[in-house]
């Protein structure tokens, strides 16, 4: 199973429990946004998956629905799964 598929199936609860952060990056314009997972839990519920949330996102810069999820695994901004963001390259 690929890392991208594993991230898509992670629940918002598991991200909080593991101490990770969550960001979304637009595949069209590369806009990178760090989101507050607790706010997402308030909107979608703790058992919502990252894939459920990602499919509902619309980029505010280009109005496209082409986001990819990045799970921040460490303190540095480039410690992400599955890869680091393209916006910082």
C-alpha cells in the first residue's frame, strides 16, 4: 500500500493522537496551508479521514479542487509525509 493511500485513510483523531500536524497543498498553484486539526474535527468529526476532508477543499487562490495532503511529522517544516511541499522548494 502506498504512503499516499495510508495518509488518505488516516483519521483526524489519529493525527491528533500521534502529535502530527496537517497541511494541504494545491496541485495547481502550489498554495500551502497549514490547518488546525481540532477545527476540522469540529466541522467533520473525529472519525473523518484525511481523504474525506481533502475532497471537500477548494483552493482560495485558484478555485480548483486539486489538493494533496501533507502530514507534518516533526518540528521542522520540511518533515512531511509523503514528501515535503513544493512551495518551499
